[in-house]
């Protein structure tokens, strides 16, 4: 696996105070006992108090009586200062009075006398309004359903109840006003499970997986989206944000901040590309010296370059690179690259597979995994469906577009949005948790193409790019929804595929009759060895290799520093048109689909085939994607089937 260096993010400024209240044991026999709250409280306290994660000063209260909860909440909020970050977490029964008022149950709450024995939600919110802290987070893992009161579903008007005078308040709830908040399944002779929502929150904070943009921090929004995605098949968490100009940072990610590789000096890159082995050896020795540099970005760039040399160069030069990599104990260890003369690690002899066919209206045109790897999106006709990767079951509603043929989809870096493009020349942006179009299709000419949109991708910087039959690459700022009016490229040929360099060094295009490598948005160099339209391009995670394929039935592997005078470093011929390509994020595998329906797996350094074909779609295969953790390979075809294979 390519090395990924990380550094700890600085501790967020200011005092951080949290109150965790959990009630699962109730004296009133009319109130059901709960297993989850005690486990929820323990998990929340662990991640919130952890100095490398939450860094909160935590007060906890478990199975307390009504007057104890009131006094603890009042004292806690009264002692908070203006600049403190205040978090209040409640895990308990949510009960409705006959008049529809929401109450939080305490250990001594009597269901028949809620007003006298339970905590009214209005009281809690008034207490938070009176708190001096200007940054507040309220997390409620309770059932907001009328079922506990013996009534039908009642709208609790949560938006009105949870808003308040406090500036910068975020409110997260485990479910909608008419839903239960589920507990996990009990384990025989095992620990008591927590609720599915709080368990997901704790997992996202503890592992750092909730940090979707890799900035080293987990915001309230990050944590909510992570948890909501994990529980979407069972309940629908909600959140409200009031006031505040900046994100509220809930925790630091234990994974730290991803270090971005620096740009190597031009002279060194030229030496690495030299046809003279002695010159390349000198470049390798210079790279080894950089492994002890103070700049972690330069260390990462040197290590990545050495790994590419070790896996692809002549035996003598590759051996030197491997030896020098082994002599660098100060750099975080990485799985060694596989030299081309040795057999690469093979996937399972017979990969496990699942067929996901849930009423698609026709051929599968595009696939995309969410950044967390928990969701798989599949586009067919004018529909995008979502599947839980672990269970293979559909999750939530489908997206239905006015576009009659969606040919391309892409998740945003945070996973909360998905972009689509197709035959109606328009780029659309959707809210994934709510399954809603963020706004009508952008009417401005800046948001459309003069032909079908063939490819949408998110750049390393988080912008949205699209390319299509009009030969243009356009850039949109999806976060502000304001068009950048930026046309990055205008060509004479239609563009079928676009891929951005993972380190931001330009982008590659798959065009009719040729593949074009674009550097810095202006300096373009064509790779002219394809003899027909190029339908797919993909970058290796290191950014130093580019794969292309198309109607000439070949997959070709290029060094990104090569120009049209240098041949591809490897070529493999498939039985039919190459329709899509994808590298695994560990850099070991390259997957390809072809028009004869086959899904192929190749070693990325040599294009040596393994398990070819992995699977076959009747009528043709159109799309392929690796999950972020590399455990699954998804493919889709004209048969309307999504195959999910364990690699």
C-alpha cells in the first residue's frame, strides 16, 4: 500500500465541557427498561474525555432521579463561560404528554404524571438559552414518537422547540418526530449493546472515520453525516443548526491530518525519467536523502517516488530503491510495492460475490462508493439507488432525475452530496441524506454543456468538474452553489472521461481518438498510441501512472511524465471495448470492464491479469469501482445487475 503520512491536528482552542445524561432503569412498570443508555454513556464519556479525540471535561449522570437531573443540568450550564464549547447529551425515553409536549424520562418518572416527574424539553432549552456559552451542541438519543403515550404519531414541531436564543447551537436527534430510536441487538452472555445512533457516533469519533475531508478534525456536521449514513436503513436522524459563523469542532481525528506530498524538483523528476540507469540511480540516492527532511510533505513525495522506482524500474535501480526504503526507519512503515518480476499478491481464488438487483429500470451506467465506504450508489436510466455495502440491502429512497439517462455520478469528499450528469446536457447536485435536489437544474449556461455530460468528478480541492461531448471541461463551486464560470479546457474532440491527479498536478482526459494529459491547466501533451476513441482514464493513487482504455480494446499504462514520443510502459488487450477503469486505493490493482460483459482485474504495475474475468454481465459491462478500504469491487452492466465482489 502506498504510504500515507499523518500528523496530529492541534487541539481546538478554548475550554470544552460536556454533560452526559443516560437513563435506562425506570421504577414505573409502565415505562420499558432500556439496555442502551448505560453503554451509550460509557462510550460517549470515553471518546469525549480522550485527550487526543474530544478533550472535554465531562460530567456524567446515569439512572438519576428527576430532581438530580434538573440540578445537575442547571449547575453545569450556569458554570459555563462565554467562550466554552458546551455539549449536552441525553439518552433515555422520550415521552409525549396527552397535549403533545415532549418530556425526557428520569429513573423516577411516572408515566401518568409527566409534568411533575419528568424533564420537559422546553425547560432544558430555556436552561441552554440562559447559558453564557455561545457554542452549544445538544444530542438527543430518544424516541420521538407518540407510541409511548399510547397515541398516534404526532408532529413535535422540533424545529420550533429546538431553536433558541443561543448563538451557534447545533441539535442532533437520533430519529424523526414519529420514529423510534433503536437499540442494538442483544448479545447472549456479551456486553449490553448501545443504541444504533450513539454507537455510530462513538465509532466515527473513536476511529476517526467521521473525518471525511482528512483535515484532522470531526465537526458536528461530519459526525452527524457519518452516523446518519450508518443507521439510514433503520431510522432517520435529524439535525438543526442555528446561528454561528464557523463549524463547531466536536473532536480531533485520531488518524491526524493527511500529509500531502510536495512537488519534487523538476531536475529530480527529469533525472528519474532519464534513459540512463546511472542518472536514475543518482536520482534515487537524492530521494533517499529527502527521507530525513523536516518537511513531511517532501518525505512523503520522496517515499512515493522510491516506491514507484522499486516496482517499475530496471532490476538494479529497483533493487537500490528497495534497499534505501528499508534503511529509512524514521518514516512510517508501508507495505512494500511488488516488483514486476515477482508475482503480486493474489485475491481470493474465488472472490465472494453478491448480486444487487432491486428493481433497476435498465442498464447500470455508473457506480460510486461513498467516501466512508458504507454506501454504494448505482445509476440506471434516470434513477440513482443506494445500497448498504455491508448488508447489500437498499438504503433510503432513490433519486429520480428529469434527465432520462444518467451516465455519470460522483460523491463529494464529505459524502453528503452526489453529482449527476447525462444526456440532457445538465449537471445536477443532490443532498444524499435527504435524497433531494439541492436546487433546480442550474439555468445558467455556465452550468450546462452543449452536449451530453459524460463525466463528473470532484477535484482534490473539493470543486466539482464536468466534461462532455462539447469538448469542454468546466469547474463548479458546489459548496456555495455559485458558478465559477471556469472552463479549464476546450478541445476539438468530445470528452468521454476525466480524472484529476491525486496530488493536484493537473488532470487527464479520455477523448475521441486520443488520451490527453493536461498539466497545470494549460500545458497539454497528447498520448497518441490509442487507435480509436478513449472511453476511460484513471490515475494511480501515487499520481505517477495513468491508465487509459477504449474502443481499440486495449488498456494502456503510462508514466505521467511521458509525452507522445514515449510508448506506454504496459499494454493488455481485452476482448471488446474497454468501458471503465478503476485503481484500488492501495495502488496494487487495476480493474477494467469491457463491452463483452467481462470484469477484469490486473496488477497495476505490469497489467498482468488475475481472475480474468472476475465476473460477467450479460449484454455488456459499463462501470467499475473499488471501495475506499479496498475490500470490495463493484461492477454494473446492461443486465441491470450490480455485482459486489469481496477482493
